[in-house]
C-alpha cells in the first residue's frame, strides 16, 4: 500500500496596501507584477504582510521556496485582492 503524503502547506496570505497612496504607487507595483518572475517576487514582497509559511513574506527570496502550486494560488489570491482594493477605493 502506498503512503499518502499531505500536500504543500497553504499560503493564506494577509495583504497590506496601506503604502498605496497614489496611482504612482500602484503603477510601480504593476510594473513588477507584470515583469519577470524575479520582479513578480519583489512586487509580492511589497504587499504580502504575513502568511502561514515559515518564511519571511517581505523577502523576495522566500518565494523561491514555494511549490508551483503555492505560487499559483498566491498569485490568484493577490490578483483578487488588488482588484478588490481598487474597486473599494474612494
């Protein structure tokens, strides 16, 4: 009988957009978010305040330790969070 291994740990990020005060701030993030994987890691490190991984979310190198599934899920959640931030802006 094969051993069943648990999947990768959930990321469950908490985002912080408090430093987004102008569209210039959002544009800087967007340039990183749409760039290379290295740029995307730098961008995410500016908005992910915490997560359930035993890594520092403010360090772009931490993202290299994620599984592809964790990376995919984090990007999906981050995209939704940034859309919601803009939709709720006043």
